[in-house]
DNA sequence: CTCTCCCT
């Protein structure tokens, strides 16, 4: 059969011959995976390496090409993937899974004997493909200008890839796929309608309007089960309902996609049916419009799942599944209007994934991320977290260079965490590493990892059979070349891989734990491990506030002390306790965020106690006494006049409390702090000349015309004095303070200290209302002077002697 | 409303 790709094969070969590079865009079904490598064979010196994102696809591509040549796999065409290879010295086309390429380049940077590297399905933008392309491009630039590079992609903006590869020629092939009609909703689904209900309704409508079997895309297993429940009994009699998702064992998956003998089938599937599994007779696609994705949180080193709207690229990929065998129809659970708001592409893996292995590969290659041809740069923070984890595992030196231990970890086919565990604990850790590298075989069976290990070692247990077999095989492969070492418990081995996830039970009845990395995690109250004081957490649901533990193992304090001796230390802690309202001085023995032991610290140095007491002040506020307020008010009057004086507002004083440090007198409790008089401390904020100026311009006391000292009250809006009216006789200028000459608020009293007048202007008072005051008072206090013009009278505090 | 999908 003639495939549409054949029309452009000559262009691809020509681009490789003259430019040594090419970007080929062709839709799924165009035949690029099987035709391009064979077409390039005569044009390439040496072997052709083709990368596939999935094992199944790699094997299938090799088989198809070998069949085209009329040979068995392993002669001209072979494949190589983790744990399986069919290649010989005659092999010229080698189909490999993406992770393999990094290994090949790291062990032989010249790529000796390889003439061309093809990246298939590059639009999926896996971390390995991005890294692989960057490394191959560097090899081509530095060591091998004859090395050809071909990037093949279905839906992708070709411009950036072409630019990345120094303006590589772009070849475009139009597809062969059958027409697929797209149907949108007329009106958006109301927010109150559950997704499963809306999907079920749309499926019934689709089956009614179009013929053939249906493929329904849902975000996850839960949605699949609930939609299944809603549909069962409501489907037309000739329809069978089949769920399909990754956690099902292989045989069940095969049964779900098997063609129907009679009638139609409705397959409820996750994204597994987007690329990995092809269902042959589908002519209807129903797209719920959601995608579940892992979001890795570098801070906690854990990932969680989020459900998001699909991107346009994913929706197109799903739509295409209706046109594999004949024209079809795609029903979208959104309106045409809503479609504009969808993202163009799903997030690329390098921006969302755990970068630990990536960072180790970079270190081994000896390049920084910004020196490589990466289409999307990794986030600096995520990369920094990855490197810090690698440093803590001893894989990188603190300067970021790879260590011998790091080289050993890079050679192991596992996450560096598990590699570290294998390298330290030896062969005994192989089953545990295999278990943790696979999907959980006992979902919902409690968190204890030993349950799972027992299932691997024995034949009983109703665990996922195929999963168990994969784990046994994997354990066998991992064990090779590892030494036998002193036996360790499951928890101790796990702690090597997850030193940041050792959990110490919090106080209280709930099985809640604080993890050594600082995050929280909780066990189910019924969980078999719920009584343990110390556990190591292998997996959680990734909830950002407090994650739920999915897999864990108990560990003893003695084991932690042995494994992490150098990281456990006594930390003196002198701090303000909000709860107790006082300074507490303790010594704590800590491992990361865990407190293993906690004792009082009776001989804490005074300076430490004072520092902690300042935190108390920060919490309770400055203990203002009346005299302190008065002083601060005087200083404030000096401000804003061009003369530099400190800001004595609460905010300014609290901003840096060091000035208070020498005046705390060993106060430790809230009561003692509140009893402090801070006047002296405030005085210390002024230097000698400021103090002199203050005393002169804003004195604490007012000197009356008689030479008597009267305190000035600075606590109100205006500075204030109270004085006997007679004592102010002779005053022709109203008294004031400060460089701005702020007038004093003067309360003039009778000889019996009763207020007679409050004035801001004594000379005017003499001339005006004094006359009335004099009239009233002269009779009541006849022995005191009440002159007609007080501005020229002598001040006095005395009365005339009786009888004169 | 328990866990998308891959890979060394």
C-alpha cells in the first residue's frame, strides 16, 4: 500500500544528504515511523538510531520494518530497550526507547558507528527526548559534523525546532487519515452539572446520531467507574461497555480493546488511548475535555495529580482516533466559544517533572543547562532543588561536580534516590527498588511496604499478578553486580532513598507526622502503621498542605542515628514562646526538621536571652511608661525642622529593636517586659548635642516668671502646663517650645487651683477676657492681687497679709 | 471525588 509519506521521502533524504538535518512534520497514520528509517538507509554511513517514547511502539516499529525487508527482527532492523534487546552485528536500524540514548551517549560521546539519530513523536516533548536532542546536537557540533539528525513530529510548531537545529530544513507531509467531523456543544455545561453526568448524556446522544463503536476520553479511573455506573442499563441493547486505564493488568487491557464479535462497544478510557493503545473499529470519539497531569513540587520532592482542561493539541490527537479506519465523528464536551480559551499544547515535561535524574545527567556530561540546545529551559528553582538533593545523596560535590558515587548512580537504571539506596544497601534492596519503580501493586491495602515485599517474595496474595511478575524480573536485573551487605530493615533502606521523608509522629491522637524535609504527612487512623512513632514515607498523594501517606515503612530511632550520624546535632534554641509568654531556652537534638530530643538549657548566654526577649517585645508591643511617652513626644516636636532627630513612632522604634538590648535587665517573661521603663533606652537614642538641644528647645519643665519649674505635659495634642494666674503676671510673650515655636496650652488657675482660663495666647487674654475673670475673682479672693493691667504687674504667689 | 502516562 502506498502511504502519503512516500511523496516526501526524497525531500527528507535530500535534506539529510545536503544539510545533515531535517524536521519532518506528518500527522499520525502517515507512515513516517516505518518508512523514514528505511528510506534513509542507503544515504547514511553506519547505523541509524530511532527513538520511540514507548517500549511497545519501539518493538512494533522494528517488527514492521523487518517484515518490510522480509527478515526477522535482529538482523538489519533491531531494537533495544531496558531489559530487552534484539540486535546483531548486521543491525543497521536500531529502534530504542528514549532513556537508552542518554546511556549510549554518556558511555560513548562520539557515538562511534552511528550515522543518524531520528527522534520520533518529538511533539510529546518528553524530558528524555529534549535532553537526547540537546546531547546529540552537541556531539554533532563538537565531535561529529557527519552525524545526521532528524526530528519527526505530528502536531508541533516546526519553527522553534528548526531554529534550534541551526535553521534545519522543514519537510511537511499531508496526512492520510479519514475525515472526522467535529461537533461542539451549543451551550456550555452548567457548573453545577457533574462531569460524569454530562459525559454520559453526550455518549447517549452520540450513539444515537452516529454509527460504529465509541471511544470516550475521561481524566481518570474514578471518572471512568462513575460514568460506567451512570451508563449501565441506559445503553442501546447492542452496546457493550468497557473501561480502559493504565492500572488494569495487560490481559484486561487487551480484552477491552479487542474487536466486538457483534454490535458496538463503548470504551471508557484515560489518556492511555491517545497514543499507547489503538482501538481499531472506533468511529465515534467523545471527549470530556479534561486531562489529569502530575505536578511535581520541587520543594517537597513529591508530585500530585491535578485535573485540567485539555490542550488543543491533545483534543486534536483524541479527535484523530475516530478516523483510523473510516470517516468518523468527534463529540466535544465544550462549545466552540470555549475552545479559544484552551492552551495550545500540554505543559512540557522539562517544566513540570522531577529533574533529579536530568541534573545528574547534566553533571556527568559536564555541561550547564544554558550551554545546551534545549527547546525549553528547565526552571532554575526546580533544578536547584534537584541539585541540592543530589548533593545530599553524595552524588554531586557542594560545587555541583559529579562525584564517583554520582557516576555510579548515573549508571544504575533507577531514579538517583533508589540508585543511592541500591548502592549503599546492596543486593538486598533490589526488590524494594523494583517495587518503588513500578505502579503500586496493592492499591488501597494500607500503607505498609512490607506487605508488598511479602507479596513479591511469596506466591500468595491477590496482588496484580502481571505487576508482581514485572517487579520480580526487575529485581533480578537490578541485583546483578550488587554486593551482599549487612542486613538492613525496610525502613532503613527506604531512609537512604528518602532522607527528607522520615516522619516523626506529632503529639495527639491523630497519626500525623512531621517529615524531616519540613512538610507534613498523615496516615489513615486505621492504618497498620498508625501507632509507629517513626516512619519513612515512600509515596503520598502530594497534597500541598498535609499529604496522605500511601506507602511507608517503620524505622527505629537507633537506625536513624546510625544512618545519619553526621547530620544529627544538638541545636541551642533560645526563643520567645508565644504560648507561654516568655523566653524559653532549650537544647534540641535535631535531624532535619525532626526533634529527636529536647532539654532545658539552663546556662543560655544572656545575649541570647535578650535577643529572644526582643521577639517578645515584637509580639506584645513597646511597654510605654508615662515618662517614656513624654520623652518621645518631646523628641517628636524637634523633628521636621531640619534638625536630625530620631523617629520615635512605634513603627520606627520596632523596626530595629537593637537599641533596647542593653536595657532589658534580664527580663524573660511578658510581665517583666511590660514592667520595664524604656525612658532611659529612648534617651540613649540621642547623642550629647541632641540631648542639649532638646533640653534647651523642648524642656521637660517650664520655668515660670518666678523661676519655679512646672512640668510640661507632652502627652496631649499640644504641650501643656498648669500654673496660677498670678504667677504669670508680667508675661508679654506667650511661652512656646521647640524650633517651630509651638505655643504651650496654658491653664491658668485660681489661688485655690481651680481652672479659670485655658489659653494659647496670654497677652491677648490680659487684654480681653481677663477683665471678666478679674471681676468675678476679686470678690472671692480679695487678699490676692488682681491688677488692672497684669502685663506690667509683678508675678507673685503670695496673698496680702490679713487685715491690711 | 483514592492513583494521568511513560522511561533508564
